C-alpha cells in the first residue's frame, strides 16, 4: 500500500485521538471543568494560527531550496 507523506501523520493523529478520548473522558471528566474565558480561547486560537503559519512557511522554504 502506497501512502503519501501527509497520509501517515494524519493516520497517526486520528488513531491517537480515538485512543485518547475514552481515557481523557474517564480521567479528567471535561464536562465538570469550568469553561475557559474568552481571552484564553482567543489566545489559544491565535497561538495555533501563528504556529501553523510558521510551520507552513518553514516547510515551504525547506522544500524550495536551490540545489547545490
């Protein structure tokens, strides 16, 4: 079976999520935790967007390097 370079990490993330959701539900009981404030959620979203943009930029820059 031929898998692309993006299919392998995607499969790993999906499999890990499927395995961790039941454990987290039993251990942390997230429905009983308080909801984070708006500032916290905006900060997490901004961090995710900036980190993803930097990762794409680094990946793009590394794949388009001139050959020596």
